[in-house]
């Protein structure tokens, strides 16, 4: 999807297109052992974390619930914290893969899924999310194979919806509609909308409009242009449109990254210091115009994970050192920006920050392969970190 401006559909179109949710299906039915909403589950996990910030199961549960509610940024923070607590567990890696998919970045998701499998996760446990990544990449046969694996898991209903859409993207309307039959039989609320997308994806916009009107009377005027244009998109664009409500237009805008860990860190730090504040925690689900948000105070300091490449007294020397490393290893340092940390006794050449211990470890291993000595560095409150100016 990079190289295309991604615009969020609004009004009636957004209600239709985003009804399938930008959330990961791995959270569906698995974020809580109880019959509760994602918002209630998130609030319950957050209350536990206020007293026990390193409770691994609560961090994973909170991440899945936040992802289910559409708040990928909060989910990433919870999964990153869980990865620090137990870097040998595959669950945070699978969670970060799901976050990357929810952010519309399937290429970034794949290494996480691979790492989760290497750490012992069954493919079926994250197949619904990886399937969507494959769909966004335009690899429908791989996507459909993953969705079918997920039909035997707790993600079965969402996997069935996504499988139907993927089949329609491939042009197989008959099998797509047959795939929806079990959901129709039990009165699944999302079937009508998915069915409309299936019809539109396979070239029958008129029948799709009729199906949309059956769900939302009078909405056809706003929805019709979207449904009529679907068949002209590429396979990956179709997947983004019907799963996320992301529609391509001219331009060249890429997704921006953010420091997702710091917000969760600051909230947990404050909650741990004053558990009573956690009971003022507000969890909201704004649909269709906004994601869920955990309202949390902002602490003044949030430590982050970095990789230290060198240290010394002269910052200019560190800049030259980075340029030499980059010149010898252009692929390894492609897109990597250097930072300098200043403390009372020295300056440190850093890259990062990383979302979790596993990410930092993977990059450290890559550096070691290239013959570069480096180690993990977590900044303290006295360290002053800023981008390092290079030529």
C-alpha cells in the first residue's frame, strides 16, 4: 500500500467498509475467558496491571483487547511490555504481527509471525492475522490457506468472513457465498455486509447496493461509488478497502511510525504508584470515526530500549563512526537514524528506540553477523538523547 495515499472513507461508506474492523481477529474470542466486551476485558486487565505491571497474561490480554477495539497503538505498547517480561514467549511476537497488519503494513508483520513460529507458536494461532497480511500483499492463495487453518480456532468466525472476502477478491463468488452460509445460519450480524462486498468484488455492484440497503436503508447513494470502483482495484487494494475501509487515491503518502511503548509505560508507571487512579481509567469505543482510547496520565520520563554502537567524549567522532559503519554495511543501516545520548561522563552512539527486547535482540544479532560489536542500552532519566547530525 505504500506509494498510494490512503484515505479513510467517511459517512455511510465508512460505516459499511469499517464494519469488518481494522482490529486483529486473533483477539476475537480469546482476549478473555469471560463473556465480556473488549472494553470490559481491557478495563479488567488494566486494573490487574495497576497492581502488577509485569503480569504477563494481563499484558497479552490487554494487547488483544485493545487490538479488538481498534487501538493498535495501545496494543503495541502492551505487547512490547509483555515481550520484555518474557522474551522467549511467542505471544508478544504474534501480537506485534497483528498490530502491523492492523496498521496496514503486512511486510513488517511477516518477521513477527516467523519469530512467533520459531518460538513455538502453532501457525493456526496467528493464521487469521497472517492470512490478512497475505491478502494485503495480493497473495490470495496463501491467505486462504491460512484462513482455513484458523477455521478450527477461536478465530473461526472472523476467519470465515475474511476467507469469503479473499475468495471474492480471487473471483470465486460461489465459494465465497458458500463460505458465509454457516454464519448466516446462526444469524451473524456481519454477514449482510460481507455478502455485499463479495457481490461488489465480483462485479455485481447493483446486487451489492441492494444488500447494503437491506442493512442500512437509504445508504445506497453514498455507498454505490465505492462498490462500483472495487473491481478496478488491485488485489491488495481490494483487501485494504473491504477489511479496513482504506481506499487508494493519487499521491505518495506512507504510514508514519510512532513511539508506541512510551504511552503504556507512562500509564503503568503512574498506575503502579497510585493504584486508586486506575479506577478512574476510562475506556471508550468510538465507531466509526475513532479508535478506542485508554485515558492515561503522561509521566515525565519513559525509559526506552536502544542499541549502543560506540561511546566517547567527542560527538563529532561518533558521527564519523556511524558514517563509516553505514558505508561498510549500507543494507544493514538502510533507513536507520543515529542518536546520541549525553550523560555527565560520556556520549553514546545509539540506534533505536526498539519496541521490545526481541526487536533489539534481532538487530543486535544482525550487527554481530556483520562483525559489529553492540549491546543493549536502556536510558536513564539523566540521559539526554537527540538525533545525531551526520553528513
